[in-house]
């Protein structure tokens, strides 16, 4: 099976703003290495999760994939098309704006408070010339409201965002992301601002678009519980790199990389017997700066298993199970 999205050695560096005098004296410019050599593939109807703490580079990766940021290096393929260096006009001309969409985290900030729901949903259809008649516009908007379970749709279409609950607003954000019938969607923490009781409904809604229309997702989260609920495969990010990847259930049940093990150790477990048996992996100190990340394995200053080689040489991705890889010297001889 061919991937719908292929990301190869993606890098996104932001130059640090320093004065001219500093640059002359110090010579080289400094960069924040937000994403630093990330590779993965996403298949049709697949939900690939990027998980990690704040600042690990997952949102930046998502923004580069939908063309909101330009990559510094690396390639992104959508089907067989290299989309890494296209400008906004080319995105529109090739129809990519319709095929690739992003759903943002904050349902309060991502909807214009002065627009009615109808106008919020009509805008992408009109801008992208996706409808020819007023009837077609009405029909598409009402159908999408029904699909996100805002029923009856004509009751919701003429309200303003502030007249809806947080969960209903996130349904509008999803309806807007889906109104052009995209093939690939980046969903950036779509449930993190919502009450726990409605998160599952929103995750099920995303899943329904995969089932009905074959949408593939990059699902970005810091929460391994939602990752486990919705994801097929996962990539765990640390300081701009993927350190472990594989089927979600396998990575969460049998984590190999010390960073993944520490993330899972930190999840509270309600079963006291299981909690007693669970091995606790603690990392030392704080996440280092992405301006000058540690040489070798980026986790080595914090890793309880660090060896000599870890501070000298970056570990490659090593096969640790079926479709399961970890970038760690502990598995060199497997
Ligand atoms: Fe720890 Fe070394 Fe593995 Fe890095 S390569 S995670 S420092 S054991």
C-alpha cells in the first residue's frame, strides 16, 4: 500500500533574533531547531499520532504539512506530489487547499465571533469555488452540520459562536475543516480544551469521517489516553525528533525508549495492584533548549540508562518489534 503522506527528514529552524553587533562578534547565526530530522508515513484511512510534551515540535510539524510554515530542509509528499516548496498560489492552483486541512485546538479562538455559523462554513466553499449555486451552498452547509450532529441544522446555521457550548463550537470547527471533503487532515489537540465528558464524542466524530469518506489524519496530542483511543500508529517526539514509533497499542503497552517509558510512568493508574508492579522511570532535570540541543542522543543528560556512546553519537532508529522502532543505543544488538 502506498502512503498518502510521506515526510522525509523534515527540519524547521527559526533564526534567533539577535542584534547585528552580536552576529558580527559571534559569527554564526543561532537557530531554534523546532523540528530536526523527522520522517514518517501516513496511509489511507490511517490515524497517525504525533505525541510529546509542549515544545517537542509536533505542532510545527503539523503546520509545515498543511503549508502554514515552510520547511528548512526535507521533503513532504502528498500522494506522489512533492509539496514541500510550493507557494500559497501553487497550493490553491493544484487544489491542495481543498484536499489538505487543519483543525485547531481552541474552539473559542478559531471561530470569528462576529460571523454566523452559516457564513463561517460558506467561506471556504466560496473562496475555493467549490459550489456553483446558492442551492448547492445551502445543501453542503446543512449536510455538514448534520454530519457533525448539530441537528436540526437550520437551527444552528444562523447562530453566532458565542451562542453554542464548547463541544458544539468544536463540532463547527470540525465541520469547517471537513466542508471541502479533504483527503488528509491535521488535527492539533482537537479535544484538549474540552470537558473530559465530551472528548470521546468528538474523537468518535473524527473517526466517523475516516469511516465514511476515507479521511487520513495526523493527530497531534500530549495525551497518551486519547492517542490510544483514536490512533493506529504513533510517533513519540522529544526535542524536535521522533524517538519511538510503532502501532499505538504496542508502543504504549511495551515502550522501549526511556523517554516513552518515562511518559507512560507519569500516567496515574487507578488499579493499585498494577500501579505497584509498574516500573517507574524518572528523567533528571528539565527539557534542554532546542537552540543548542545535547550532542549524541538528545535525552542523554536526563536518561537513567545513559552510556558513554550516548553523549557522542546520535542513535539510529532500531527495529525493536514488528513495525516498532526506537532510537536508542540500548537496542543496538537486537
Ligand atoms: Fe538513554 Fe542512551 Fe538510549 Fe539515549 S541512547 S535513550 S541516553 S540509553
